[in-house]
């Protein structure tokens, strides 16, 4: 019997190690030549490693989440009918690296260095990372107070109650039958109604929300570990400050509706293309906002073009597809590009170029946007902008005759977080005020 040591090959320029994200074999398994052994994640790709020989797996390089150095042992395979040690065949020992858009985007959009292709997203040495680094020596085999009770009311069935998808999802997570929840107003169940229901439950009313679910232990690996490391590094290295301004978007919403009615194009205009247009028209006056900071070289690059990252949540996690040269696109082109990139991000077909190179990022939670946000900057960028939820409130407005009247208006807060090493508070406030002027006087967005 011969032992074949399959060492992790060089799978990319400048790559010193890779993370085990999945094992396809375990000690004792029979493996055929060209069969998958493991999935290894580098900074910009996930690589499926294939066995160059047929035999029985004797040893594997640790557990999922461990780091393996280039040239270190990945698996040891016993080959039948051959004696001694066997060297690697004279052919490729792995498949060609296949770009993984989810991981590539996180490394680029939240990179810990200033270069778009940076690979040092973890500035600590391998020995200090959250996973183990496997060296090149042989190793042991691894195995894988309560409110009054509400008055009785006619309960509709759960399927017929009025509630948003977010409220339905929360109710499902809490084990609440929506037909048992009494809405506070207009027949629609809101999050506050669920809170009231839970409070009354706690005092013995209604019913229990259900038995507690068991604890779950999840190892932080792969994409989630990179998110954790990059977000921590951004907060650790960048002195953030945030500024929030309230904007009256009543006229903007009216214009948006008129444009949708007149054009009838798909996708319909949302608030985002209008806000992006306002940002792109304002950036030339405040070039320090559309910049990237190489803090190792002490160089700030102020970009002329606006390559706008759109932070989005997908089933795979956070992704930031990039609208190239956003300043050259009109409202409808922006709407189509946003829809295209969002779909590509969701189904995993976005290319690495579509997920890298942003110079400024917009992050929006849509209708869940809250009153204000303090978003974390995508290092090495120096600013990130967050529009919040549109709400209706009474306001004093001019009556055109020197007096005032109370009128219902649509209001939205705009948040911005900036790198205080590069952007002064005055600059950030002035930038947002200039954006506010455009969106409160939307006819200016349509001018040359």
C-alpha cells in the first residue's frame, strides 16, 4: 500500500492560505480520481479541490473553518497496489477557481485594505485568526405588568387578517396565530399589536407563545466570519461619525407617482433612483465624500466618477453590487440597473466586477428603514448614506399669504456616516443639506 499526500496547491497569485468551508470526504471514505475532496475559500474565490488519485482517505486537514497554508497537507490517501510514497501526478490537482460573487463582494466592498483586490482582509497573523492554521506536518485524522384584557372581537382567519409580510414572519417566529391578535386601528395588525399581545400573554391572558426553542451553537466560518472580521476592522480603524437630517419628500413622491403614471415603464421608479441622482449631482461640490482612503500609504483618492455601491440583503448574506458611472445614468436607467443588479445578487450570477470597486455606498432598509440609522462604512470608502422610512406627520407650512397652516406632509430622514479622518462634520452636514435642497425641489433633478 502507498500513501499519497495531497498538498494544497497554489490557487491564486498572492494567496498564502485558504479556509476549509466544506468537506466532501472523511477518513475511511473511498475516493475516485477527480472526485471532490473539499471546498476551499480564498479572498476572491471558492475552489473545489479534486483528488488526483483513487484510494482510501486516511487523514484530512482539520475541520470546517480551519485555515490551510499553501503547500500544507490537505488529505492523505492510501493507494492500493502501489508501495511507498507517491508523488503528485503531472497535472492540475484542482479545478480552476470559480469566482464566488457572495464572498468576492464582501472582500471588496468591505475590504480591510485600500486596494480593490486586497487579500489581507484579516490583518492579524494566521495564528490569531478565529480558525486554526494547519501547517505542513502530518496531523491526526479529524471527524467530521399587564394591560387589561381586550374586549371580545370577531376573529378572522389567519389567512384573511391584514398584516405586512414582516409582521407575518415575526408572528410565525413567535408562534402567534394572527387571527388571535386584535389590531389597534384600521383592522391591520402591526408590530405594536404583536407587542401588546405578547405583554398580555406574559400576564396570563390569551395563551403562551409556545415552548422555548433549544439553544443553537453555530460556528462562525466562511462568509459570516469575513463579515464579522471586516465590520469589526471598519469600526476599529475608522473614527465614525453620523449626521441625520429630516427632508420633506412630499413633492418628490408626487413627482415620482406622476413619472410612473406617464411612462409606465418597468421597473417602476422607487425613491432610490431619485436619491442617487441627487447624490451624483451634489458630489462634485464635495469631492471628499466620494473617496477612498489608503490609511497605510496615507493617500486619499478623490474619484471623479461615482461608482455607487447599493448595500442589499440577500439569502446568502450582505452584498453590495455596484452601479458603474452612476452620474451618467438617468432615472429610468438607474431603476433598471438597480433591478438587474439586485436580481443578479440574489441568484448568485453577479460578476466580480459588478461586486467591487465602489467609491460611495447607499444602504437602505426600505419600509423597515426606521427613524434614523448609523451605518458602518465600507472600508476603504469614507462615507455611507442611509435613507430611512418615509412617514406622514402634520407640519406648519406657508399659506402663501405670510401666514402658516397645518398640513400633512411626507418626511424622510437621511443618515450619513463618515470617516472623520477625511471628512469634517461641516462637510458632511453641508453635503446632506445640498442633497436635501434637491429632493425638496425635485424639478431640479430633471434639469441639465
